[in-house]
C-alpha cells in the first residue's frame, strides 16, 4: 500500500508537472514577472513624449541673476524628485518678450517659457507658457525649482542669513518615547512599510491556494466522472487515495512557489543588468530600505522562530485547503458543479487577503484578531498581524493548534464523506447523503 | 472459488441487495443479470471490496475480500473507466501498478495483449483519441493485465463491432480455460446463453432465478416449436396451449405452454406436405427473463 501511495502521488504530480501546458504557463508566468519587474525599462524602450527633451526659456525681468539661480535649482529638483529618471531639461536664457516666444512655442510643443517678474505682494511672479498640458512630473519639477528660486532670491533681496534660513526649513526632530520597552521607532517604521508591502508578499500564497484547490478538485472530479475512481479505489483505500492527492497537490504548490520565486529573482537580475534607469534604483532601493528597516528592528531577532512558525501554519493551511477541495470534489458529479462548490473556498481566501490589507488600517481591531485564529483565514491574517505587531508569537501558535485540530476534524469526518462521495453519481438528496455519511462511523 | 453468502446491502432504509448467495468455481463463467437498479452494480462493488455488505460475507478462496485480495481481481466496468488524458501505455502501467505489478512485467504483458487485440500501433496514443471499440479493448487489457483469479466483466461487448465481439469471446473463454473465475453481465442474452454455465437473475436486489442455465431452461415449462413450411397460422393459434405464432419469412415460431402441446401442434400441421422442419426447443433466456422480471432486458 505504501508503494501504491508513492505511485499515486508521483502520477498525480506528473499529470500536472509533466505536461506541455505546465511548461507553457510557466514560460508565460516567467515572462510576465520579468516584464512586470522591468516595466519602466520596457516603456522607455518603446519611447513616447516622456522621452523627449524639454527646452525651458527663461525671461528674467527681475535682475538677471534669477536665470542662474533657476538653472541650478532645476538640476537639484530633477535629481530629488525623479532620481534623474525624468526628461532632460535644457534651460536657455530668452532675451525677447513673452509675445515673441509664442510663435516658437506654437511650432514646438517641447518648449516651455517662464517669465519671472517682480511682485510687490509675493516677491516674484511667474508666467508659464506651453502649447499643451504638461505632464505631472514636469509640472512638479518646475514648481519646486521656481519656489526654490524665489527662496534663494529672497535671501539676497531681504538680506537673510542663509544659515538661519536653512534652520527654518529643516524638518523638526521628533524624539519618540515608547512606554513599552520592546518597541522602538525603527520597528514602527517597519510596521508602516509592511502595511503596504505585506499584501504584495502574501499575494503568491493566495494564488497558490487557488491553484491547489483547482488541481485537487479537478483531478478527483476527473477520476470520478471517467469512472476510473472505481478501479483505483478497488485497489487502494480512499484514505490512501485522498492522502496521495493532498501530498501531490502540496508538492505541486511548493514547486510552483519556488518557480515563481525564481522568476522574481530572474526579474531582479535582469533589472540589475539593464538597470540604468532610476526607477530600477528606486525599486531596488525601496526593497533595500525595507530590508534595512526590518534588519534594524527587533523583528529580525525573532525571525529564527517566526519564519518556521509561519511556514508550519502555511503548510497546515495548504493541507486543509487540499482536504476540503478533495472532499468537495468527491461530492460533485461534473466539473461545473465543482467549480460552483469551489467558489466559497475562493471567497474565504479572498476575505483573508482583504482582511490582511485592512489590518494595517484598523490597528488593534479585536474582530480582525479573532478572525486571525480561524483556519484558512489564519494563514494570511496571523502572519500579517504578527509583522504589524498586532499579535504575538503565542497567537500564531494558537492559530496553528486550531488549524491542526481543524485538519484532524476534516480527516476524521471528511473522509467519511469522501468514501461515499466518490462512488455517488446522483445529485439527488446529495447533502442529506453526505451529512448521513459524516455521522456514520462504519461508512 | 468465489463465495457470496447471504449477502444483504442496505442504503439507509433501502434494501439494494437481499440475501444473495451464489458460488463460482475457477474456470466457470457466471452470469449476473437484472434490469437497471436490480442490484448488480452494488453486488459488483461488494465483490470488489468497494462496499461492505450490511449482512453476509463474500470470500475469494476462503479469504474475505480486502485490499490484500483485490490485486487478484480484474474489473471491467460498464462505463469506460479510463483516464482519457493518458496514453494506452501509461494507462495500463497506472492500473497495473495499482494491482501490485512491476513496471517491467506490465510492459511485457502489455505488448503481448496489444498484439492479441490488434492495437499494437496505439501503444503511445492518448486514450481520448481512440475509437470506442479500441477504448473497450484497452479497458479489457487493464482488467486482465494481472492474470486475475477473478474477473468481473460488466457489459464487455459494449461499443464493439461483430468482429471484435468474436475476439473478446475467445479471450474470455481463454481466461476461463486458464482457471479464472468470471462474472459476466450483459444486456445481450445470447451472449449470456453462449458463455454462462450458471446465472442469477436479480429483481429489486433479490434473486428470482438462480442455478445451472441448462436446468433453468429445462425446468421452464414454456417451449418453442420451429416450423418451416406452409401452415395455417389461425388454425394453430386456436389450439389450447398455444401462446402465439410468429412468422419469420417461410418459418414460424410457435410458443406453447408446455411440452404436452407439441403432439397437438404436430397433428395439426402434418397434413401439410411441404413441412421441412419441426423442432422443439427450450425457451430463450430472454423469454425466461421477461417472464420472471416482467420487462425485457434486451435494449
């Protein structure tokens, strides 16, 4: 029986992995992930208005020095706001009037004219002339540069000590004090970052749980509708059969998960090689920032036991998903019925995903905390709340114990449904039959 | 030897099989008959160990049928129990391995059987790409790949053309000659009559006829007389004990209540000079089936 279990597991896995569709889907998945991680480079490769140089004509009607100040300020603004990824600005001093410039702007949409004039109320005023709407980045850069030019001009005009002005503009230093000694401001920052990042990190779990449900449900349903089930079950017990599906399903999910991870790494490597773009640095830098934040927080010290606990919870939840999919599929007599029955599983998984995102917004929510103990939801919610500092390791352990008890309950009672379901081809009184089977020890 | 002893199966309050008993010895072909819903599938499933009898016992060579015994059983279901996305070779390896066979033994036996059933070319073809008849051949191969002690054949001739039916008949006879116990179910009574030494006819889970087919036919009082030549049909129909007279070209089938009527029929037709055939035969299994079950089994 042990060999038959191994054989069934191997066959089940082979039927999924050793197919041209698995290969095709993974090639597509690989390309999509690599492209998604390098989307900025791809967009730039195809070009567009954003790629064109902008010429800025400066009409300095103030004192002639504004032009120089503006030129230096626009370089600084470009560097700060876009890490150098945006359009290149060519700044030219324009000696004619705004009216004269209009004909040039009419002919060339990449010319922007800035006319600086003295203002009695606001130090200076600027007239901006362009043919069309400007994009948001250009507008932000020009606005920042103009305002900074005004400040720099004002320092001189009003005889303000530059050192004093620097102090005025500097951010206020906030000294954080936590009564809980275990907390520190780096961890606080990590929590803020993880609130945004975690839903992205758990997305693969959500995807994989759906793949798992579809794989096991589809196989059980296929074997049942082709009546192969009768031959299989006459040679191996239903328990062995379901166990082989659960193990094969989980192995498949692990393989697919590792492959997705590999594609992400490949995508990042590709970024590194073509990574001249600043967004590359931006994303890379963002990841580095997150890792630094996590590294500097207390959280890193607890990763040694947090990661294994979270992995255990994930594996138990995948097993629970697999068992539920197998049991539900055994009750159905065709693929359409199974697809309808799997909808609640998808909704449960989706609910867990949304709750994990909401957890960051509703800090300290008792409702979300209670839900984090519920099997299926716990796999996504519990680690999310742990990372956000909403629950402790003990809560994760409680979630694991509850998940284990749920799996035990499904094995004990679900297998009774499975035994009856796989040989039942009638949908008449289906639920009555299944509840009856669940109660019957000798099924 | 397969022994089904006083087996009863309930689904809730519904009695699917009612106190069924029969034995089949090695080399015997046993017919299990009944209309749809009579309890055949439940009986097959109990023999296969898929269902536990509520009462009674089923043994093969004295052992209760469980997963240590099912390796010695071959099962051909009425529907095609094949995984259509597999190739013929993969499918046979799949079921063969589940029967506890080693892959190299399966492949050796597979080549032999593919040749026997004349489908060698389809070894690496997907099941779904095969014709119905060839799918049935593959299903038959999977049922006998392990040289089973017990073979259950539920509608084995389904989807086969007459040429392939003959091929299957030979294969089934060969299995029996090698000592396999064969349980056979078919809607075609002529096949049952041809193969089966013993039969059971089920009605609502209960056996209504059981035993040696020859004895059953002999004990059945109603007989048939085949007559070839010119006869007066109306004259025969008026005779007491004549149930009906059916015309088949220049031949007639006269159904009578019992053997005592034969002389009366003969007296009536002997005056006709061109009678070339007058033959008394037992009633067909289908007639017996209809009279016992109340409806025709043949479809």
